[in-house]
C-alpha cells in the first residue's frame, strides 16, 4: 500500500529541504548534484553526475534509502555496498520518523552514505 497523499507531500517537503541543504553550489551542479525520489513506500537519496567517459550520459549513484513499514510504523534504513545491493544500516537499522532517518544520513558516522 502506497503512502497517503498527505504523507507523500510531507515527505516531499522534508526530504526536499534536506537535499536542497546538501546540494553543491549552483555552478558545480552540472558535474555533481544530489536528488531524491519517492517510490511506493521508499525514499532514495542519490548523487547525479555525468558518466566518466560519456559526459552526455547521466549516472545516478545511490546514497541512502529508507522504506516505511506501515505495520510497525518504522522506517528501515539502508546503505548500498560495493556489490550494488542494499543492506540494513546496522549501527541504526530503523527510525521512527523520517527526520531521524535524515539525521542518521547527515551524520554518516561510519562513512557509509557520503563516503
């Protein structure tokens, strides 16, 4: 079951504000930017940059993911390892609120999200 329209708008606002705060200066954004998407019950934050050899091709590099588990009213937090699979973020595997997820990603205590 997808998020309600109210929940979706709230997430757009909160995650949008977080991403806007983390974005690089406007003169750099053609070479590196940060974006997000909401897909079903999940939010994904990712970097956007031109491909290394083909500058006209855009690549996305995942940073963090949170998936809402409605039955438990929690957000499960994930990070992507080098094998390109999502793994639960063991130091802090879940959050009660989306703000808590964003704080975990921002602090990045173990360098899993922003390197």
